[in-house]
C-alpha cells in the first residue's frame, strides 16, 4: 500500500484491522486454544475487493507488455496471457513469468499465498485445429492444455469459436425455462403476464451474460434463401430456450410454431432479442465516461478499427452505429445542494388549485414535447395574467433526447426569460413534469447532465437577481384547462416539428452546443425499432401468413392485453383456438393421434375451429342459447376471439358443449 502511494492514515487503519487477530475451533463442549490468523480477511468484508486489488497489484505487474505478455486479474482469479508464433514459444514465456525474479512464484512466497498448480489450467488458442498442443511444465508440475476453460463466467474454447459458451448458455436458459414451466399449467398457475415478466427478468439475463463478447449480431438476408451474417447458428440453437418458455407462458401445445409463440407472447424473435442485448452493450460502452477502463479501447476501435480479426467491441459498435463522440458523457458528480427547500409537489387537486389561484406578477408556463417528428420545448411568459412572449426550441431527433430532457429545456427557457425581462417582482414557473422539477431543484433522475446543469445555473441566476423567495417552481398538471399551460403545450408541439423562434430569447448554449444523444433515449429507440422489426419478421413467416389470412384485421401483439384479466385456463384455450393447435380432430389427425380428421357428428367434414364454434349442428342448441341469442355482432372468429364482450358467451358455449371439460375451469 505504501508503494502504491496510499495515504499513511489508511495504511495504519488497515494494519490495526488485520494485525493481532486470533481464532479458535469450537464444537460440542470443546474449544481449542487461540490460534493466530496470519493472512486473510473477515468473511463478507465489504473491503475485500479493494484489499484484493492491492494484494494482487505486484502480480499484475509481472508481465512485460512489450514482450507480448499480459495479465488479467479479477478478485482472486489471475490469468497470464502471451502470444507468439508457436505454442513452444508461448509456453516458454509463461514459464518465465512464473519463475523470473519478482515473478508469480516469488510473489506467492512473499505474500504467503501458495499457488495450487494442480488446479492451474492452460489453454492454447489457435484457429488451426491440426496444431500440436504440448504440455506445460512448471517446476515438477505437468499441466496439460485443456480444450476449454471458464474465465469470469465465460467459456473460452481453444478454437475461439465460442461453441462451448453457447452450449453453457443453452444449458442455463433451458434450466430456467424448465423452472418456469413448473409455475404454469394448462388450467392453473401464474398468469401469462407474470410468467412473461419472470422469463424476461430472470431467464434472459442468465443466458445472455457477456453476450456482447461471444455473439455477433445477426443481419438477415433481404433475399429469400440468401445468406445471413452473424451468429445465425447460435441464435437458432438458443431459440429452444424461448420456445420452451413461451409454451409455458401461453400454455401451448408442443406442435405450435415458435414464431406464433413469440408473436402472441410479445417476445422478440431470438435473433432480435440477442441483437438488442448487444446494442444495449454498445450504447453503454460508447457513452462511458473518459475515465472508464474501456474508454480508450472503444475510441481506438471507432477511430480506425480493423479489416480482419474484428474484435467483438468493433462488431457491436458497427452494428449499432455508435460512436463515443455522439453521446453526452454521464459522469458521477457530487450531489448539489437543493435549490429550493420547499416540500415536494402536492396532490393533483391541490396543485391545480394553486395554479388557478396564483397571483404572481410574473408567470411562466413551461412544457416539452416528443413525437416522431422531433423533440421540442417551449415557455410562455405572462405578466399580470396577460401573455406577452412565447419562446421555443427544437432539440433534435426523437432518438437523441427524451421527453424529460425536453421538460428540462423548457425550464431553461423559462429561467432565461426571467433574466431578460425588465419587470421585477414575484415570479412563478409552472411545469407539468414533477420529475423535471425535482431534477432542477437537486435530484438527478435520468436527465442529460449538461441540460440539468444549464437549468440549475439559470435558476441560480434568477434567484440571485430577484431573491430566493421571489422565484418559485410549481407543478401544474397538464391538460387541465389552464390557459397559459395549454398555450405552452401548443408551442412545444410546434417546436418539436421544427418551428423557429427569436434567438434572443434562447440561451446561447442551446443553439451553439452540438446535439448529443441521450443513451437512455437511444436504448428506448432501439427497443421500439426492434419491435417494428419483430412485426415485419412475423409477417414473413409461414405462421404469420396463415394468421393474417385467417384474421386479416387483427394483431397477435394484443393477445396478452386481451387475456390478462381472464382465468389462465381461458387464456390458454383461447390461444390454442386462435392458432388452430387445439384438441380437435383435424389437428389431432395431423399429429396421428386419431384416425380421421372428420367431425364425429358430421361425416366427411373436418373438425376445424370454425366448424366447432360456428357450424357444427351437434351444438346448434348451445350455439343459439349462448351466442346467437346474445346481443352480439354477427358471429365470426375475429369477433369471438378478440372482442371483450364476446369472451364470456364464447366460454359459456364451450363449457355447455362438454368439450375441453378436463382443462376448462
């Protein structure tokens, strides 16, 4: 610690904590004598990570980077890496790193930390499969190279193909998907909405761990039968995880096409799900602050990159189209002192009453807007209740800034107005965003940093000019009939479309600073774009084509919303009826479960879903009682499956027929 320049007070405190410790063994009625503890720290000590960094620091300095040597250390896992033309050359370098003066073995002796060489693994990386991989000898210990090894949860294989890691991810995903099926059955268990949430929040993070390292984003060919790029094989293998989970979520039969499962469960197809995980990682890396350990690597990749042996970072950054220069850098800063010690915004009714009865000499209404056309902010100035000035600003494209950013910019415009008007007196700024108000007054909640700093700076100047008690920010509920706020809303929408305003009423920092992307907003835009791609992909699949021929005006994305309040057995049976993969003779015959596809009461006519629900004469009485005599629109499958008023009559009819009685509750 002294060699690293750690202050003496911390070194002394650490010595006081770790020196002079003893322990003893106690079991039954026996207690041993006290034994000194020579090394180690308390179990679960929160300082263990810092202590390990300091403890291992001499070991990390053993390799010589100029000699093609490298060390990677994380807590108590240490990896030596070297590269060369032959494995004999690399093995010689590894042995030298272990045996040299001040090397790993010398560190082991000086730090009272013995290496267990029988647990040490060696792996030789090469794309050539025919190379001979000799054993590594360290002292008297012979270490045979292994075909794969797990480092920090990622399986590295000697061919650098990531197949072992894909197998591990598949195993983890199937384990969690199988656990999910224990919570959901055909007629009882967790609802589809809850099961889907469990899958996305628990199973998906497990099998997508470090996916930006071992998976290349997939780009499907635009031509039918064309060759797609990326880890297409991995995506196809991992789709087994999602098909298992989706069947548990929806209660589907095993014969149901996976594309129909994804569409009705509102899940992205596997290749888009994995692509989105890589895109989020790319945005996170590109927007990392300059002191981030990977910032230099990201900058180097985006500045020149490689044409061959492309790194995973370069792949995901190129696929996402991210560059560090495009992003606002989010750094951890010291929390500022709140600008306004007043209580948080009140309830809607009390805040609305305060806005209507406010008699401040100066009133400014601020509002922001975000739409497909852009992001805009506006402020409307009223003096003694009369609107005298309107100002607005177009921030940029919707994937650059969020609606919250627009609300903060509106407050920037409002404080700038206060600095320009000659009138002095009590001033109140009204905003319909409680989050923006809390952000400006001292709480950072997902706002682009430089916008928040600008708003706080403007607020301080206004308070300094008019007095702390003369400038207030209050919440005004939106669309509540307040004339000034309605005008600000109209101006914000116009600004979002690109309307230009007098530059004198816009702070210089807004129209001189180049637009930078908000990483949070970009992630949302990526998510929305992938949802659109999922719909387009669904329409090109055989299952999607069949669905749209049956239900031309319907979308499977509405299924979960339609069934979220229904009993699970109803939702499961409804999904099976919609897809046609249900226990009726036509489908059972396709599965070779029955000898004929015909209806038992109608020889020569296949027992389809439409025949069972709308035409079979065997159930004409039940159909008349529960469907035809009810106050319903003309019967059709589209109407019965997706109209909320037709759901109960439909299941009353099914229950009356006696079909599916073993699963319908």
